[in-house]
C-alpha cells in the first residue's frame, strides 16, 4: 500500500504506482491492470477522484518524468536481489531504497552534493580492516562463469560441517576449471565469505540519439575485503553471458571503490543541454 510523509517529502511506492503516475502525467487513463494501483493512490490521497495529482508529488514526478541521470544499485545478499537507485532531475534528486519482501520502495529527496555518499550507503561500502591471518596471497583470479556456477552449486549443498563444505567446493571448482593453487583455494574462500554482490549503473543522454552508460560490479567478501569483477565487463546485456564467458576478479579497497563510484557520475559537460 502506498504512503507518504509530508514532513520529509518521502513516499513509499511500487513500480506499478509509478506506472500510474506516468499515464496520468500523459493525460491518459491507466489500463485496467493498473486500476487497483490507481485506487490505492486515491485512497492515500496522492491522486484525486478525477486523476488529479497531489502537489506533494511535484518534485518527484518532475524528476521521474524528465531525468538527467538514472542510477541503479543492484545488491544480492542473503535475501536475494534488491534494487535501489537515484533519479537526478533538473531541480530535484530522489533516492529510492528497496526492502526484502516488500513491494514498495522508499523515495526520499537528497542533496546532489551527497550523491557519492548515498551510493556508497546503498551498497554498504565501508573500510575493511583485514586481519593478517585473513590476508590472501592472491590479488587476481581468472577463470570462467561456468566454474563459478559449479562452486556455488556445491556450496548450496552445504552442511554444518565447514571443512566438508570447503572440500566439496574445491572438488567442484577443480573439476570445472583449470585453476591451480593458490588461486583454486582463494576463489573457494571468497565464495564462502561472500556477504553480497553489487552493481551500480549510471545512464544518461549523451550526444543526440545516444545513451551513455557506466557500471561497476563488486564482490563484498567480508573478512577478505572487496573484489571488483572486471570480467564479464559491465554493462552486461541479457543473454551475453554463458558458462564459457571469462570471469576475472581483482582485489580492491573501499577507497578505490569510492573513487570509482564517483567516476560513474557524469560531469556537467557530459549532459545534454550543458554543452553550449
């Protein structure tokens, strides 16, 4: 059910509610499959009986209807994938966060100067002090996506016996790849320690008729730190990746990732309308 907090200008909305707004902004009647969503918005007071949009929505809908930059943060952890993001408009910037098991995301206005901080928060980027005993000798691993899938499949059969789980994963990875030690054991340790994987993608209109996209993909391996997945190279389109696709992960740091997140954002001259 949608809701809003007028004191802070924040809203809880599902994608289907945003779809209703899009039709109403275009002076269209939403299709039948969105009638229930329309009624929910009317019950909440965000849409009037004749389809009038609440003035509270002005900044949000102006940004959503004519975004300068769209940013998506996809995070996969224990509860499965979650999608967060930021919509950068001409006069307002809204951040939205998903929640496990919830359909709605929370949309909150933020200051443009806090964009990098906001993106770092969404993926829980933080300084990691790696204990000397946890420091891995390997800083780069190259194999295939099929080998990684085989490792994850073995871990899904994990038991309470950690040593048995590690042995099973090592056996699966050894059979699915040509990795040798120490890379073989390192990749298994990374997958066992994996807290989450995340990807941040930014998109905006570049030169007339073109779209510019930048993206970064990272493994948060807990006590073993951060590892950037440089292959498959982002951005990845559906259907491009198969078992034989190259996989390459490289150890990195929170500081390096902070700079790379900042580099995902376009400069003012990159945006259409600012090149004059």
